[in-house]
């Protein structure tokens, strides 16, 4: 259903350039400008039976309102919860967005200016036209894509630039995450063409344009990518850098590393080299050091033979990450993850990027004494990683490989796409010091025989792209797991006394001890309890504790914590609660308006578990780190 449009698109493919190079986050500089296109876009869902009317009638060739009714849709946001339309909330198929913008005349007149259109993320397959001309397509959500559009916009300089984006949220066995379409053929129960989208993940399949859309400029000769690797010896930091330039065979590149107060602490010339930083300020995690999240600025300047000049400034944190058989080390010091799993999820906005929510969440993380989070179950917005860098919050960066349960999803086509997604993820996030580990999947059916070769290739490719440790999140039996031999850290999800032996709190201790001892005995690798928890409906109470009450959730946590405190003296290196906040799921008998395992409600109000975790996390921080004096636990 969702691929039938390709034949009609390829005829105009050669008119534009799809970018396959670097993915530097757009920024303004003396050589670069940005025009943000966020706000209200015109919107329409294609409700035709095969969801293909928009392509058959070429909605992209003229203003969307001329081809049928449109509504206002905010970008960024998920489209699902914005209208008062139940049919649109659960819509599967193509939706169409359109916006007209005027461009600065200098962008039009100056042929030496590159103009690039960038979409921060759209779920899951996107096709983009500018003034009716195809400029790019992209498979997969959660990651950015872009295309150079200068040629197109200069052909019609006297009219507004009309940007049309068609987005399809259909999932099949080879997408990430995977899914299946089930057609209901019983005409006594369902109308013709009726189908449902099946998935194996426990969050709502929000869709739309979730992050910013913008136009930005560079010179024709420009800095395409920057890669940094950092280390230190005694008090000297070292930044090994590489700069990729497009448009010049012999570019003149200079690099300067600036401290927070603007002083140049190291400089070099050339597209690659090493910057040595005396008396280095290392990047330390929050609550591990009195000065967490220290960031330098690396200013890269390009001078080309043509006269083009380009400037890009990259934040850089100098730190190391290493793993032993029982420790996770940051800057050669043992690091213990006491943090959360999260979702990009909120009322009305769905997965849409929202600054107030992001800042609030980081404030709550600091209030809790959390030093880390996992981007369950997909890459988060780049701005979130920027904040984690600055605040010293450690991140396990996870790709959208959640719900890989069908043996057909281990096929070569699936692996090829999975490899591309990991390359896109590493290309985007490789320079963030907060990112200390890559997660290639969450709870796959790793006991299936094809899983072994699949994850061996996936982990090997990821390690070839970046030196950080690699994991995937497992909940399978240790003796049948086909992927664990290839990862660096074992991350285990378990829900004792919830999904297993529900209501029986007394079994948690013995089952958790068995889990840890079996995994470590098998693989001799450090272990993170990457998920644990229980649903709690806010305001629901019971004594003795019963399931779904705040007391039961709190007691589950306390039983887990007793075992964590024993095992973190041995080989357990972290605990991440599921979940930071309640979040929306598909409708079902086990979910009452979403998943209620959050420490906070969906509106970010604390449950009893939040106060328990706050007391625990600050206690751990006071034992193992150097919390800032104004945030120490005794001030609770």
C-alpha cells in the first residue's frame, strides 16, 4: 500500500541532490543563516481506500487547498491528538503537509549560496517536494534528513516557496520499528478495505512531523562534517579531530578550541589533527564531580581557493569511556547509572518537540538526583542531547529497533535497513560527550537462531563507526540469548511481581538474584538493570499494597533496591526505572489511558515513587560522587 508511489517520482529525481554526507546540526554563523519554518502548516490525511489518491492526483503539483479540504496542523507535533477526530487519531497511511514561505532575496540572487531544506524527523516514510519538484525521500523516523534546494527555488523566484511533505506511518516487517498490516475480510463485521496496524511495542504510534523544519544556507564550499575523539593523560586533554569539506580539493582549515570564558586553549591547522589542552577541564557526569558537563567550543574555519569562507562551532566535551568485566568507567572512574527511561510523549503534542516540556523534564531529573537516561526506544531530538551535554546527564542512545519479534524481521532486508539507521544515528550523535553507549535494539526475540548473525553484524558495524560500548536490551532467558556474546554491557529488563508472578512481592529478591548471577556467570560482563517497575494509578492507595496502587509501585521498587545495593558492589553498574513519566499507548485491556509505570504523571506531577527514588539517588550520589553543595541530599 505504501510503496506504490515510487514509479511516479523517479522522473524528477535528477533535478535535485539528496544529501548523504555529514549531519551537522544547523547553526547560524558569519557564513550561515537559518530560516525556521515551524508554525501552522496546511494538512490533509489521504482517506482513500488505498491511501494513494494524493499520488495519483499529484497533490504536490499545486497548492494543497486546491485539491480538497485542508486543516491547520502545528509543526512540530504529532497530528493524532490535535483535531477532534477519532478517525484521524488512529489513522494509518499517507498524510500531507504544506507551507508557503518567502525567502530572502539574497538567497535567491547569490548563486554562491547553498540552500538546504532540513526536516528534524517525520514518522516514518517521507517524500518532500519544493514547488512541485521532488527533492528527497527518507525512510525511518526519529532522525533528520535534508536536501539541497537552491536550484529549485531559483527557478520560481517571484512566488513563495511551496514546501510539500507527504508522511506515511505504516509499519511492515522490515521497518524500524517493525509491524504488520492485517486486513479484516469478514464483510459481516468490517467494511471493504478495513485494516489495522499491528505492532509489538508498548507506546502510541504517534506520527507526523515531530521536529523542526528549516532552511539553512552555507557557501558552495563548506564544512560538511566534523568528528572528534577525546582522551587525556594526566592533566593534558587531547581532541583528535577530522573535518570533511565539500567543494575544495585543497581547503585551508584552521581549528581553535575555546574555553568557557572564551580563551583559546589549543589550535591547529589542517583537516585533521590533535589538539592538546593543558590543565584540561574534563567532562564529568552530573553528581560525579563538582563541575559537571564542562564543554569547550571548537571553532572550525574554512578558506577555499574560490574565496568561500565557512565557520562552524562544535561544542566538545573531553572525556573517556571504558568497560571492564565488572565496571563502567568514565574518565577512568567507576560510574553507576542511577537514572530513568523516558519517552518523547506529552498531552496534545504527542512526540512533537516542545521546549518547555524538555526543560521541565531536565529540572525533574536534577531534582530526583538522576544522572542518566536511556532514549527508549528511539533517538531523541538533538536539542535534548545538547542539554544533556551541558548538564552532565549521561545518555544511552537507542535506535528504533523495538518490537523485533517476528523471525521475518531478521531477514537481510531488515538488517540492511537497521545498519543504515545505526549509521544515521552515529553520524548524528557521535560528538556528544553525554552519549556513552549505543543501544541497537530493545527486547528483540534474541532466542531465535537468525538473531545471532544479525546482531553480530549489527554490533560489529556500529563499533566500526564509533568506539563507544554497544549494548542491546534483553528480557530473554540468558541460556538462549543469541546476541549477548557480541555486546559490551548486558542490559536486562525484568518485571518480577508484575508481568511475572503478579502480586507476589516476596519473590522479587530470589528471582532478581538469580537473574544477575545467571547473566554474569554466562558472560562476565557488567550488567545494567535497564528496566523495572510497576503501574501505579496516581491517587490510588491500598494498605497492604495491591497492584496498581502507589504503595505497590513503591514496594516493588524497594524490593529491587535491596538487591541492587548488594550487586552494585560486584558487577551491576546501573539501574534505570521504567518509567520517568506516564505515557500514551494504544488502546487495550491492560492499559487505562496509557502506561502508568511513571514516577511522574504524564503532566509531570510526582507519585510516591518519585520521592522514594529521589531519596535513593541523592543517597547514592553522596556516597559515590561530589554533588554541588546547593543540591546535596540534606536539603530535602
